[in-house]
C-alpha cells in the first residue's frame, strides 16, 4: 500500500514543479510579446510557490517581473525586483549573458541616487539619470511649490 501512495506523492510533486515552470515560461512569453500586465499577473500567481523553484528559476522570475514593472513605468517595483535578481546571481543563480547585461545596464539607468560631481558641496551633485526621468517622489521641487 505504501508504494502506490509514495509514487502518487512523487508524481504530484513532479507535476507541481512542471506547472510552476510552465507558468514561468508563460510569463516570460508575455514579457517578450510586450504583454507586461499579463506577465506580472502570471508571476503574482506564481510568487507563493517561489520556494519550489530552482535558484536560477527564481532569478528568472525576479528578472522578468522587474523588467515588466519597468516597461509599465513602475520604477520602485522594477528596482526592487532587479536588485533581488542581482543578489540571487551573486549567490550562484544564473541568467543568460544577454539578460545579465540587460540587468546591469538597467539597474544603472534606474538608479536615481545622486552621484556627486567634482566639487566640495552637496549643491554640486548631479542626478545619476537624465533630467525628467526621476521618479515623482524624488523630483526637485520649485521654490513656488511650498
């Protein structure tokens, strides 16, 4: 009696993992087809099962989710998920070289922390991103806006 239950359990686990990978593949397909809302919806449904995925699949999840948020203009969510991807890669997860390069470039582009210029005052700081691309919560205010 134990053998059939054991096999059923293994089969259920294998099908569950297969389903999670298929859902990740669907989200990736939505992303590449520029259906970013659909990609995010697939990944939101998959998020509770992240622990069942391999480290590289979790990195792929975070990368696709971050890039989808970026394409929709959700900079804070994009930054969060792309930074999480970078941390996963630092711990041994893998991504294809082109996605790894995109990750590095994109994190540099959306990093809105001011980078100091040569000089000796905080007023000498220049934005790390071109003017007009800062998120609303960090855009400079005019003196009249007070």
